């Protein structure tokens, strides 16, 4: 490679890197605005300094958003609704992941008539618009006594999440050696023994994908939370909306920014900690053999 060619390659890389840096800055600019304005007094924001760093650094907006912000008719802050979201997300993600793994196991390693049709029906459930099930689901929650409760939201997200988790695990287990399952059956292993001791321990990559996907969708959901919860069982997203709507007179933008960051922080942390495993898990079952 000649000197001129090397120089041209280096110049091309510099242009590419510069463009990537500009795109990153543009993409992260809203996050920068939210963070810096959540750490400054309201007077600095109303004076027109939204883009500048805080002149007087303060965590008071965070404390207000967390524990004393006016939401609806009560000054409860976002703390109880953050807890509601945690109580809703953890069991919904865990149960939908386990049930999806069981479905994928049955549909790929225990062949039976109609398996393809059943999988197609489960997959079809992934594409039903949320708005179509609001009234039937509200009726069902009322019949089973879960209307207006956190556990009602757990049930709703569990039902909606099974389709996606089944899709992930079914495709992953399709590439898993069936010979291992048959050998375990010959040795006397039963249905659940094979699942717990052979398939599930090897399902780490796709389980991470399913957990991240489910956690993000459930935590960020607004429609189901607004439709099936009462004031005491509202998730974080609904409470954040009520926080913004409850402001009268001068808008407390610093408190709103702090609340928005609190609502986004769990999903952001999940992607920071486990994001690199997400693509690995998606690709894990894409190649057989």
C-alpha cells in the first residue's frame, strides 16, 4: 500500500469517526439537557439557561420528585409508584420467561400433532394491537378480582409476554441437539428433569434477550398501566405523566426532568449492564450445528 493510499484510508477513517461523534452528540443531547436541568434551581431554567451547566448544583429537584412532588391530589412523590413498577415487572418477567422456555421446549423437543398450528396461534398473539384487548381484558380482570391492582397488571403483561418469550425460546431450542434429549430419555430422565437439568442451564444467552426485552416493554408501558390500575397501583410511567399534569402555575421543569430520569434509569441500567449480551443472545440460535 502506497503512502498516498494509506493517507486516504486514514482520512476516510477520521471523517467516519468525526461523523459518528457528531451523531452520538446529537443523540445524547436530550439526555444531557435532562440531567443538567435536573441538577439546577428552577430560577436558572426560567432565566433561559437550559443548555448551560448548573451555576448552583442541587439535588433538591430529585428529592422533590422522589418523595414530595404533588401527584394527583397527594404529595407522595414517585417513590410508591416506582415500587409498584418493580412489584409488577419482576414477577411478570420471571413468569413469562419460564413459561416461554417451557413452551419452546415442548414445541421443539416433544413432537405432537398440531404443534405448528399452536405455535402459529401463539405467534399471532404478538401482533394483536393493545387497543383491541382493553375492554375484554378489563372484563376478565373484574371477573377474577384483579381489577385496579398491581397483580392485575402482572397478569396482563404475563399474558402478552408469553408470545414473545415462546418465539425466542422456540427458535433457540430448535438449534439445540435433539440427540441429547433422546439420550436423557433413554437414561430415564422425565419431562421436567430434562428441562431443568439440560435445556434451561444452556439457555443463558436467549434468557438474557427475553429478560431485557420483557423488562423494557413492561417497565415503559403506559397504556395498560393507565387502563387497568387505580391511583394506588399506578406504575411509574403513569405517575410521571400525572406529575407533569398536576403542576399548576409555574412548571417545575427541574422536578419533571428528575422524575423522567428516574423513570428511565432502570431500563438504562439494564442495557448498560447486559446490553452486550443482547445481540449475542439473538444470534446464538440463528446458526444450527
